[in-house]
C-alpha cells in the first residue's frame, strides 16, 4: 500500500511543483480551443465564465490511458473509480458529486443506463474520439436532469482534409492487444469519417481474497469491438444534412464467488442520429437532431431463490429530439430550444414503471461588454414522474487587468432517481418508490492568470444537494434521501512551458460530506491531483505523469474496515516519430508497482507495459 495516507501535507511536493511552475515560467504559447458544451454555442472558453477542460485526440493518445475513464481521471476536479480492470463497473465524480450526477453526451445525444444511472466510460473507445469537453458545475439549465456535478461531452471523429486512412496496433501486459483503422475525407460538399477498432486482454483477477463473497482466483478477461461513422453533405453554403452513429460491444468476465461459474457480462451501446443544420438568415442558425441511444447489459447471473443460473438483461432506450436555434443580435447571442426525451427500460427484472417522458423548453443568452462578459440560461422541463422542474444558471467574467480575469457562476440543478433506485426487484427489498428528485444549488468563484505563455486558474466551489440519494448501510443498502449533501472545495490548475518542458497539473482540495453527519461521501477524497511533464527533442517526445489521491471510504458510514488509503502512481511514456505518417510509442503505467485501491477489496493493475505503432495518412 502506498505510504500516502491521511495528512494533507503529504501532498506538499505536488503543491510546490504547481507553485514552482508558475513562479519560474518562461515564454510559451497556450492556444485556446473552442468549446460548445459550456453554453451550447461554440465559444472561446477564455471569454466565458464556465469552468471547462478540453481533451484533444492528441492529448488522449499521449496520456497513455487504456480507456476513456482513465484519461478523464487526469482532468482537474475529477476522480475515477473502477471495480477491477478493463470493462468492469466504473464511476466518475466531478467536484465530488455522485457518479450518476454527471451527464454524458456523445455528439449531443444522451448515453448511459436509465437503470444504473451512469455511463460505462470504458465502453467508449479512444480511437473513435475527436475530442472531449468537460464542464464542471451544474448544467441542468442547459441539459436537464443528471447535470448536477457537470457534463462530459464526447465528440466522435468527423471527416476532414484530403481522403486519407489512419490506424494503429498495440500490445502490452496481460496479453493486451488492440488494433484500429479508419478513413477520413472532406471533398467538395461531402464529408465522411469511418472507424473500427478491437481490443482485448486476458486481464487480471479483479477481486482480492478479502472480498470473501465474490472472490475467485482467476483472470478476468475483456474484449471490445466498435465501429463509428459520420456522413454529411452541404447543400450550398447554408444547409447541411448528416447522419452519424456509434456501436460498441464489450464482453467482460467478473468474479461472483463461483455462482454461477465463469460469469460474464456483455455491454452494448449504440448511438444513431440524423441532423439538419440550416442558416435560415444571416443572424439565425437552426439545428434539428433526431436520434436514439441504447444501453444493453446482458450477464450470466444466478437466482438465489431457485439456485439456478440465468441470463439477466437490462436494456435502456433513449429516444431524443432536439431543436436548437442560435440568434445573433446587437444585444448578444441568443439560444432558444425545445427538447423531447423518452426513456424506456426492458429487463428480466420487474419494474412497476418502465418508462418516462421529459419535455423541455430552454433559453440562453450571452454577451460581452468591453472587459465584462455575461451569460445566462433557463430551462423549464416536465418530467412525467416528477412533474415540472425549472432550473437556471448565470455567469459573469471580468478581465480586470491584461493578465487577470475574475469569474463567477451560480446555478440550480436536479436529478431524477434511476429506475433501479425506484423499482428494481432483486428478490428482496432493495429499491424505494418514495424517493424524491435531488435538487442542487451551486456557486463558484475563480481567478485566471494568463501571461508569459502560462494559463493558471484557481476556482473555489460549493454545491449543496437536497434529497441526496445514498444507499443506507444500516437498512440493507436501500436507497434513501439524505436531507442534504454539501461539497465545498477549490481546484488549482496550471499549464505552460518551463525551460523547454511542457508542464501541467492540478490539485483539488474538497470536503464532500453528508451535512447531517459530517461524514465523507463514499469513494471521494478530500485531496487529489496530478502533474505532467513532457518534452520534445527532435523526433522524440517523452512524458511523465504523477497521479495522487488522499484517503477515501468505500461506505457512507466511514467505517475503518472500509477505509482506502491514499496513493501516488507514476507513469512514463516515450514516442518516436518514424516518419511524417508513422509513430511508435512505449508506455509504462504504475512504474513503482503500487498496490492501491479505487474500490475496496478490488485489485488494480500493477506495473504495466504497452507498445504502440500508429499511422496517419494526413501526418502527425
């Protein structure tokens, strides 16, 4: 077990490293990236009040992450947990909020399970991704239920440039191997992108012997196959019609204590949508999107009433229609929209209610007044189970000096309980049909410093969530509403160049706790962060990254038996550009072979090696 334990001062080297990078920065350039998720209108994040991060395809490739969840673990203010290796249940916590309080979108479409209330991040292959936008803070006023802690929006690859192919292969520890290939082109009025990928691993044993109920001494393997496409055509310069889709199938072995023997689960996610973008007038742009996403989970299970194995099935289907209208005027940019969402569940389990409908109208506005920026959103939504919900958000940014900017945001949010929370029949009482929707109020204040090629941000935040849903450990883990959960914290982020080195990092100090008991919310640390250092030398590029976290508890009662100690893990990478279109890489994760836990009594991968060979006809 890592020696990082309870005392926050054990993070002093990480804090000093971040401070030093700011104090001794030399000249460099940090280029802004346009973001959509923050306001649903493409904008330079440096002009907005919103707290956002963008991960590009290059950053994802350089991160050495084997899955999207692992890559997101390096994002400021974000924690990641997983019950074992690839393909196992995983959770993401933004600013300390629950995992099901983060909304996940793929190309604007909701993805995930309406029964579990989360998204399997390991099911979105990195090879299919163009970039990812992470918005920290409540966004129900833009997207409705679930966006309590924030939003993760994944944008898949789109056709661009002259016709070219790309691809790659990799091999590593635990007989892990993968291959991907694709085509990208944008010619005349037509744009097309195609991609396929496959990855598999023999895996490692996901449980520890201390996990007496589930432990099995075996390897738990995993394999995944995916395909994605995007095809669009422009009719003149003002109209575009397109269709895009994503298909992912993942099979994973897991431990269940021998009942049934050799258990497995198959997760399948699909996302299909058609869209029409139309420039109605010079000031009015309309986008209509009609789509459907599906999350299917089939598993080899065991019925403890009949003592017979069976195949369990949990299928979520989300039919979605969105009509967005951007209107530019002399008094700012306006967003007006209508949305329809139909969530339905089909399962081998019994649900008293298996569908619900959400209808919403939303409006947004943003404008610059010299050195001042204002943005606001409001959304009126009707949920067929929980009635009318109105949420709002307001943001302010002030560039009060050439190098300094002040930001402030305040907003409300709500989260509807999942179908499992409300109605899941597991053979005994394990759901609560009397649950109320969670209601959140959040605010943050920030300072941004942008000078000498460095971008440094300090954001303090508070999120209060009434009727927070937790599993009551004293009542057979039945979901119940707390009176209030409260999360208070701050995140310091910096990136830039120092003596030829590319340096970035973040540190978050937070206190996610139950306002009634003062106890920490499960699996969330008070202190965590990361530091990355990289350098390009000719055709070579090396990088090193350190991820660290303080102690956490695996239960709401914070019992000593469920304490998980702090940890620090180091990763190293080395890339060589063989030619303009070829690149080879070596990655070592968990260099010092640390034994730590993300979920109590579940293993993580020890020291691991991966080699890659990549080709891109457009050049790297």
